[in-house]
C-alpha cells in the first residue's frame, strides 16, 4: 500500500467517525474556527480549491468531506500519535 493510500484511508476513517457524531450541516464560521482562519479566508479557499461546493452559509456533511480532503483536516481534529 502506498503512503497516499494510507493517508486517504486514515482521512476516511476520521471523517466517518466525525460524520457519525455530527450529521448536521456546519456553518462556515464554525469550519473557519476549526482551521483558525477568518470566514472570508475560508470562503476564498473554498472558491479556489473546491469550486463544486455551493456558496451557501451552511456546509452539508458531503461538502465538509470534500473540504477536509482538499485542505486537510484541522489540527485539533486529527488523532494524536503518541
């Protein structure tokens, strides 16, 4: 298995566990706080890197998965590696 496949598999496991805990749409402000950036910066990143995500206030779980896969998982959501 290649390292990229392992990374994608880990990402998928994290997203599935997060999805099970929160199936609700998330507000862009909440996502921006997860990344530690301003919401306007998040909007610009979404516009440039994830053009398929619609420009509405709330992000659906599928949109969040696309966002996390393109921008990476916010640091505090990553599992600790001790």
